[in-house]
């Protein structure tokens, strides 16, 4: 069986990381997998990059220009909206023709257009589509932000000026997606049970096969290491306790940095002794913009792509805090737990599926900074660090191993192939 995984980027973003890990898991499991990307960044022979820099750039810019127009030339939500009006036709590529299964992942921002997806569906090849967010089940948004219009019909979109209209951009794209998927045979896979449930409520995906399979992780790479050695390699003080926060862009409102700042303030007020031996580490861009607002010494490491360094960052920490306000199945939680570091996060999205409350970390009530502070304090000051670490590693080995995830996807592929042959 030959599988072609299609994703916009090879390495940038959570979906890219997950898709890349799945490719490796499948190849290790005996399934021949390649990855087709717009943005290739390594010399991995299993990853194929689209050719034509000018064309790729044009697809991206044209979509942004159309979105910008519908936003009345304001940058608000410019990169939260995707309409897939422009993209590359991949059906003519050798890699596409050789594949038995076409496996779509995050294909936005000029990678594939809806017209291009229609050509893929009409090729007759079985299509599996992994949902890293809710965009495949809505018109134009990646996170619904409490909106439930996708359960019936997207319109009056909250991301558009004046909350859109009856015939706004969302309504137009919704109509195109209905036409695209109404007669198509696509197997949808959500990365979390939470997203699976949301997808099943979408009128757009009514009648389609929808299941959930988590992302895999290579536990040979992400694994516990000596904490002192990890800190030494990063140039951090070797003693004391560390609270870790990770985000590609630290100031992204959706990642909840405001709640982390508020909860740390409350925690230090309740436990002033923490000032003597506790520090914070922030991994991600724009970290310096928030460091001064935190009540403890902060080490900002900026954006890091080197895996060895990232593994050392996790291992240097005593607790990882992820106060995300919307998230599917964060790779960061999986990575942290694989390194034996307990996690604290809000009860939202797929996070409660990953963190077992008071067993591998703490699940705080949504948007409750008091409870978030309580959870961080519980991990640092009350719980058994050794037991939390042991249970965290065990959870990852049980739920997110390469072998287990590859086997689940193999079953989906076989089912998709069987449906194709049945139709023939």
C-alpha cells in the first residue's frame, strides 16, 4: 500500500509535525508513505516539495488578497480565515498517480483549492482527511469560537465585519463545500474524540465516515533525560523548579498567555516562597513581550526548531502549563508527557483526553485562573513528582505510540480501499 500524505508545510505548525510523525510511523509499520508539501525544509527523500516558487507564492497571495477584501481591508482575522480559492493541482504529479491512498492533512493557505480537492475526489483514489482543526467541517474558520452555525449552515460569520450577512463570504464558501462533499466519499479522521464529536455535528459532513485517531510520537526521541544535564545544555541555572510555557507565537490570544500571567500572579501571592527557587521558561517567538508581566524570573528561549534542544527544554521543566482556550490535541502536551513532565491545562477541546486529572497533571476549569494556579501549585508543591512522571510516560506509551497509531490508520486505509473496490 502506498500512501501520499498532503500538507502545506513539512515542519512548521502542529499539523506539519503530526503529519511528518505519521509518515515515519507508517513507514516503520510497513506502509509505504510519502509526504507532499508546499514548503519543503529538509532533505528527507520521503518528502516531496511542490515546484514553482512563483506559482506557490501567487496562490497564497491571491487567497489573502480576496480575504483582505472581504475583511474591508483590515488585518483583523486575516490569517484566521481560509477560503481555498486558489491552489495547486496535484493530480498530475507522479507521486499522486503512484499512490493508492491520498491522505489530506492541513492543506490551507494556497496549498490546495476546493477545485483542486474536487479533482482529487474525481480521480477515483480513496481519500482520507485528517482534521487538525474544524475547517473541513465549517466554511472558513479553523476554530468555531463558540459559533454553532456549522451545525446547519455557515453565514453571519463572526470573523467578518459586522458579523457578516445572510450571503457573506462564509455562506458562499459553505455552498461550494456542500457541492464538493455531497457526493464525495471521504473518510474523515479527527485527532481527538472532542473534534470527532464536533465534526459529527456539522451539517457539511453529514453521512460521511468520521472517527478519531490521535497523533503519534517517537518515544525514542521524546523521552525522559537527566534534568540537570538538560538545564546545563540550555545554559539555565541547574537548581530550583521550572514552569514551562510553549507556543509558536507566545502572544497568540488563543494560547491563553493572559491566563498564565494571571494565574502565576495568584500562585506567587499564595506561595511567596516560590520566589526563592522557581523560574519560568518560555519557548516561542515574542516571548520578551510578556516576560516582564510575570512575577517570577523568566528565561526566554525564542523560537526553536532543533528537536534535540526542544527535548532538553521539556526535560528541564518540572511542570508544563498550556492554558489554551481552543485546541484539538496539542503536540506540546504529548511531547511534555513523553519526557516525563506533568501538564496543567484547561478543560477544553482534546486537552482532558490527554491529561488524566491528578494522575498525569491537572485539568483546570475553563478560563478559571484560580483553578489553573491551584493546579500548578499542586504539581509543584503537593504531588509526587516521580509518580506524575511515571504515569505521564505510561500514558504516552499506551495512547500515542507509533505502532498503535499506524495500526489504526492502516485499518482506515483498508476500509477506504474496500469501499472503492465495492463500488467498482
